[in-house]
C-alpha cells in the first residue's frame, strides 16, 4: 500500500509540474518576469525529480545478485538524495542567480496580467497535486505530526513529494505577490526580491531533504513500535528465556534486517535449538512482515550483552 501510494503521489506531482512548467515558461516569454523564469525552472526541476523517484522505485525492485545479496532497496534512498541535490542546483541556485541579476539590471514587466493568470493557474493545479500527496501520506503516517513524519519516515518518496509540493505552492504565492507589487509600484526590483526569496526557500527544502535522505542511505533502524513487536515475537517462544541483544536496519523502505542473540533453555538438543530459532523467525515475520532478512543466534548472557539491547528510531538524528 505504501509503495502504491507513493507512486500515485509521484505521478500526480509529475503531471502537475510538467503542465505548470510549460505554462510558466510561456508566461516568462510574454512578461520577462524573473520570478516567472525562476518558477518555471523550479517546476521543470520538480518534473525531473519525480522522474528520478519513479526510476528509483523501479530499480529497487530488481532481484538480489551475487554482488548485491540484500537486493537494491536502497536505490530509492539514493535517488531521493539525488533529488535533493537537483532541487538545490537547478532550483535554488538558479533562482538566486536570476534574482541578483535582476537587481543589478532591473527591467520593467510586460503583460503582468498574463503572469498573474498563469501563476493562479499553477496554484490551482499544484494544489491538486499537494492534496494527493497529503491523502497518500495520511494512510501511513498515523497519529504522527507532519514534521515527525518527514523526519522519521522510512519511505523516502512521500516526504520528498510533500516538501516539493509545499515549496511549489509557497513559491507560486511569492511569485504572484512579487509580480503584483512590481506592477502596482512600478518598481521591478520587487520581482527580483521575490525571485531571491524563492531561491532561499528552495535551498532550505533541499537542505532538509538532503539531511534526511543521507540518514536513510547510511541505514536507519526499525521504528520503535516495530522493534517492540519483533522483540515480543522472539520472546514468545516457550523455550526462549530472554532476548540478549538485537539490532535492526532498513535495507530499503519495505525490507528490514534483524539480527539478535537469544538465550534458550539449556536442556534443548541441537535439533530443538534449530527448531526454536526457525519458529522465532516465523513469529517475527508474522508480526512485522517487512522483516525479511533475519539472523538469530543462540547465546548465553555471560557471553553476550548483560542486558537486552534493541535498536530503534529513538536515536535518529536526521
């Protein structure tokens, strides 16, 4: 469900941004407003970004190979990180350059009514894309706040699309205000200032995304609730005395690695130990289906950790 929801949000954003980019660029050719040009480049970059997210989702579905035995799930994290870099390079830096250039060489706007109409059209279309992203994100975020969801989600696409759409909506409103002020006052520098503010906004969004995607690329643990479910499932066996230690790590948004040491009853035979480990792995997969790679080792507390330690997202520093 999460993957399907991400794809719907990405496709909706791609179609919206492609249409808006064309409309904005036509508006720039007619009006020569720098904020319109910055916004058209922004939408064009967003369109390419959605294409990269779709590419990452497709490449992540490849089967494991000898060189990559755990599969390609982290491709989705990698391409989401690339998106944050593209957003900064093509969106933020270009807008800042164009804005400062217009401050140095201001020029009067032509046909500002056309620019306002195109920007209003963009706000409406972008609003539909933003709404789709919100609906799909609500299916998976639960009771979390939006900021917590963006910071702690192991799904890279939905936070990227949400922040991109939010940035696009704010950027459109800023561009509309800038064009309006430049028209009312007859001072084209308002258009330049609007372009610079859009560049700063895109830079901030890019920085947040880069930080979060870097953390996912490095490998984050399971969510705290999932760690608790896994631990309970392991210890539910009749011959399991304790869970000595456990570590988890996401191999991709929908695949989890679980490794742990388990204390079993000492009187068990080798065959019974193997059976208990197999049963513990079965219970874990039933409790948390994305726990697909599991390594459990029978051990004794004196040889392992002094107390059970588990990894969760409590220490996530984004």
